[in-house]
C-alpha cells in the first residue's frame, strides 16, 4: 500500500499547474489578447433593462478606472482588468485572506436590439456601469406576392 501511495504522491503534493500557462497571451501590437486564459477571479455582475436600454453593473472594489477595460467586438461586450494585491507589510500578520486579486475577464453576448455603437461606461465608488442603449428591431412585414 505504501508503494502505491508513494507513486501517486507526486501528482497531489505539487497541486495542479497554473492552467493559464497552457494558454499564453497572444501579442498583437501593444495589446495582449488572453485567448482561453483562466481568470484569477470573477467580479459579480447585474444586468437590467428599462425602456431606454440595458445596464450592466459590475462590482470592482478597490480598483481604479485605469485598471478596467471595456470593449465591444463582433456582438460581444467584454469587461476585463486587474486588481493588484496590497504590498506585503512585514510588520503585519495576516490571519485570513479571502479577497481575490489578479486579472479577470467577463464577456457577454449582446442582444439583437442593443446598439453597440453607442455604448457608454462610467466608473465610480468601485462600481462599473455600462449603458447599452436599444434600437428598434426592424420587424419583417408580410408582403403579398401576386402569382402570375
């Protein structure tokens, strides 16, 4: 039994490898696209709708506006960024660390009636608000075709 345990220990003692290492960033110009990368954490998001459009609210506590990126491409709204950890203080002894740090990326497929050319965003008090106005969807009108 001890022999079998010794054979399996190397698989479990080192933990699991960083999955993001298998999907390295692809550099394109000055931007980096993290294709299939695993995020370090995921912010909570609420999406609501009223008569003017959609509102996406993301909780990003202790982040700055410059650390958040919002993009719309091919009908996909993406919110990404990085929350940096506090510098380690040698005088401070931590008893518990539950907050998450590192990079994140959330992506959402836009509804057909969202106008992706008029998306706006604001960041205040740790909350990102992304406004997506709606446009009327052209409804198909039945046309009678005369058969000759």
